[in-house]
C-alpha cells in the first residue's frame, strides 16, 4: 500500500511540476525560517546551562538605597567573599571574580622585540574555587594548583596558540600591561560560545595583592563592576534566609549605619543572561520576552506556509476531479484517497525539508554576521535538532494536508467524471479567503514592525544628542605618569587636520559612566544627591560644543575648583532657571563650597534608552584617560596618521587604538540594528509566502468564474473592468487583514518603544504606509491571473456546459 501511495504521489508531482515547485519552495521558506529561529532560541536558552551545578549557583547582587533611590549593582566589596566564607560556614563554596576585561599582552620570543596584543575583553582574576563551582575542561594543569601562586596565569587553547603558537606553553611567560610578568601554568579548552563568562586569560586571584593597594583590598564601602561574588547555595538554605544572614553579616563588617541602606539579592545563574537590571560580563542581555516573540514569529511563518499550501492544493483540486472519479469508480474508498493525499503532502513536505536544510546551511554564515551569534546547524550531532525537524515534518504534513485531503477524497465520482460539481465540493471559498486574511494579517504585523524599527533606527541616527559628535576621535591614554598634557596637545595640534584637543576621564558618551554622590545645603539642611561626573580640561565644553545657558566655562586647573552642571542637575536642586544656580556651592569628594560657574543644556551621556541624568563637569587631571580630538574632515586620513605618530612617541611600548565617537554612539544600538535586520528579513519572507497563497486563491477563483467572465465580456466588459473586479475582491481581504493586524502591531511595537526614553510616535502615517504596501503587493500578485482570465476567449469560456 505504501509503495502504491509513493508511486502515485511521485507521478502526480511529476505531472504538476509548477504546482509542486511552488508548494515545495513555499513550505521550504517557512521551514527554513522556523529552523533558523529554533537554532537561535535554543542557543539563547542554553547559556551556562552546561554547568553541573547550574541550579545551585547564585550571584550576590547589592542594592544600595541612596537619597530614596534604589541602586542595583551586580557587585560586592572586595573583602566580602573571603569574610563570608569565614563567618558563614555553610557558604564555604563561594568565589570572587574580578573581570577587568581588556589589557595589553606582550610576548617576548627569542630575544626579539616583544609582540603585543591589545585584548578588548577576556582578562579576569579568579580563585581556584572558581573551577570547583563552574565546569570547564582542563587540557594541561589542574584547578587545584595552577592558580594558587601569585603571577600565574591560565590560558584558553586558542589564546595559547595566538600568543605562543603552542597548544601547551606551560612555563612560558607573558607580560600584562607592561607591568606584570605572568607564568603560564595551565591550558583550558576554549569556553563555549553560550556562556556569560567570556574568559580567555585567567590570572590567579593572589596576584591582586600587587594590583590593588591594601586600602582597596580591605574597603567595605567601594563597589565596582570588577568584583562579583558567586556562591553554591546549600540545598537546605533558601535565598530569603541567606539574604537576611547577609544583612546581619554586612552590619558586622560595615557598621549598622552603613548596612542599614544595603540589602542583597541572590540571582540564579540561569537568569543572568536575560536580566538587564544587573547585566553580565559579555554586556549582551537578551530578554526572555524577546526570545519568545522570536519563537512566535517562527510559528507564524510556519502557519503562513501551511495556509499557502492549503490554498494551492484546493485550487488544484479541480484539475484532479476526473482522477478522483476514476479511482472511486474502480473501488477506492474515501479513507484510501484521504491517506493517499496525506502521503502526497508528506512527500512534498519531505522535499521541502531537504530544500530548507540546504537554505539553512547557506543562510547561517550571513545570519551569524548579522546577529553576532555562534549558531551552527549540525543535526547529525544534535538529537534535539533532529527531533525538532521530525516534529516539524509531521506537524506541517498534517496541518497542510488534512483539509485538502478531506475535500479531495469527498468528491462525488459521477460529478467529478463529468467535471460538474458545486463550489462547495472543492472546499469553502470563504475558508480559503479567511486563510488569506490570516496570511496577510501576519505579513502586515511584520510590515508595520519593520517600518517602526527602521524609523526608530533613523531617529537614533538623526536626533541631536546635545553635543557635536562628527569627526571626533577618542584615543585612550596608556598612562598619565610623566605625561605633560600641554606638550602633547601642542604636538597633536601641529597638524592642520587637528582642530581641537581635550583630555578627559571618558568620552562625552560611552558605555562606561562615572557616578558619585554630592551634597547641597538648602532650606537649612544638607541633602545628598547622585550625579554623573565628567572630568575634562578647559577645552572639553568647546570641543563638544556644549551650549552654555548661563554663566561661563570652568577655568584651567589640575583639580576640582569650580564646576559646570547640566539642566537636569539644577532641576534636581530645585532651581527654576539656570541663572539661579550660578554662584551656588556644592560639596563633592570631600571638598566643600565648590561654586557652580556655568549651566549647559542637557546632553545624552548614554543611549536614548535612558533619560538624561544630572551631570557635573569639572577639571581633575588625575582622572584623565582619554584624548578627545576634533578633526578637519578634509585631511582625515593624514590627521589620524599624525595622531598615531604623536601617541606612539609618548607610548612606544603600547598599541595605538582609536574610535570615532559616532561609531561609539552607533554601537549603543547594535541589538536594535539586529532586530531591524531580522524584521526586514522575516517580513519579506512572510510577504513572499503570502503572495504564493494569494496566487493559489486567485487561480482557484478565476477557474470558478470562467463562465462569469465570459458572459461579462460578451456583454461588453473591458479587460480593465474585469481585472478591477478581481482586485476589489482581494483588496477587501487585505483591508480586513489590516483591521486585525493594526491593533496587534500597535500593541507589540508600542511595548517595544517603551524600552526607550526617547522614541518616535506611533502615528497614523506608519499604518497608512503599511496598508498601501500590502495593497500594492496584492495588486501585483493577482494581476497576472486576473488579466489572463480577462483576455480569455469568451466563446471557449461559454462552450463547456
């Protein structure tokens, strides 16, 4: 029986090659999208799930209440973990990680000049306990002894080959930041891509005694992003119980007064990849809502492809009427015919699956680049992917084949042999129209989403940030020891391509922020506030063209003598106008009575996701780590070469790096750019699949209305009038789809825009463009079949009764 089903299915597909090709390609597109989305979702949900004790590992996050504001930080003080292990015995399995991220590594080979590598990330200080809590594979060395001594380092395999061209360079030495010689004592297998611990150079925690001063290592107040604490929670201890214990523990070491404003939240390892509140070491957080939304898009695209199949299959039913009539006359039962068509659908789905495998393999390299994800398609090595493909094969075969098989197997043999049967015999036309509405509803949601995301990206690109970011180069200073800022400024400005130079702690807008507390006396009481701080020399405001609203720029100086503030800060202090703030005095970093000499217009120090915070600007050359350089665009290349020459002269043992400020700002929106690319891709595919379904429906309707068209032509209807008749019918379907899609898209995209403090309005124009695009696509799709029907000879159309 199976052999007969297979042979019949192959013959039918061979006789209807265009029908088979459209169905196979339509299904293949839907399956490919679903498969790619499955790989992405599977990858995102797998982060750090390979650790044996993943369900017991927690990060200790600190919440500090300051001036009524809860500040959530993923850090603990430097001495916290060691003291906790001593004071709370059941928490002996705890470790501290200090992730410094970047640094310069120098390798000396056979007395030659050192080879230098500037690492942007991957450098961390860890304890041996780290490897008893987290699962990583040791290739050489061991977790018990390799990181016990100061100045010892463990490398990942790729890093070892990069530095020493050797998979096991045990005993060899590398130099970090031209300061510390570190001996290689172990080699680890590369950390997997699905981890939020992107470590490649792991230095012994004991080395920190040389890096941090005794004052820093015993400081219980200071919290920095480097120091994070992780514990293995005993099975008989709850997170709430432990949080209460830690509160008491903090009071013991910090004092009751300091501990009163501090609390601790234990965060499961499994949530770190998805929680934007605390972040992670990779700086890449993906909300679970985003993952499920992506999965839903995959389901929608599969449904769209199945609807397309149903419409084409039922449209094809008329051509197979005689075949079905003959089969029934020769004794075939309805159930046999039903399963015949189900097997035929399964065969088409199988071929579509083969095509989708090829498309997935071809698409993944580009998608890896777009999404910046290490996703690979290796079904033979991954039973989960095989199971998913099998489930998709069964589900699509049933969803696509059930309704057409039910309709085809139900034909009356006598009417089928005479080619006379009612429209309802080939399935409900209203159902098929409803399916097209569903298809275009999905397509229009994606079209609206694409327009919104693209518009928001354009808004990011064009919105004024309150400062000049064009042709501004930011260059990190390797060190400020023995650096004469004025001499370096003069040397840099000796080239005509360099317009202005300023030194600062950070560029005006960056992922890094410096925040601190300050106090101000008002209404007879001293109040404390939180603010961003930007330290820069007297050229800083002028270089970035910050607009002074009142007062003047601060004067040249090495330390904080006077400050300029933004509008947000004077609002925080309760002033009604910028002029009122001039001459007022604040206390900052223990210095009292520092005068406010100027107020600048608000500017964005971070991305447009966040609102503008209060900000203080002042001079303080001990903090300067960045050169801000305004270039003349006509001599850009020569100016950069000159900057590199001057910088290298000052730091001959370091690697010159730079970044344009507009590139830095653009990097804030990398995730949104990926979202935009995905929307465009999936919207295009959904529209294409929907058009195939529409093509199937118009083919069916034109066949059903052959005689009607003939009569209209005999009565004088023009080709244009008949074409318009068909288009109006489909325009109604598109408009119905829009009425359903518009509120859904509004809700979804409005929720997405709420992630940004500054966003575009969801105006009527976006929705009008979407419906216009949909109508245009529908018009192009139906035009071929409708014009073909309109041009048909009416005599031939009316001859058959």
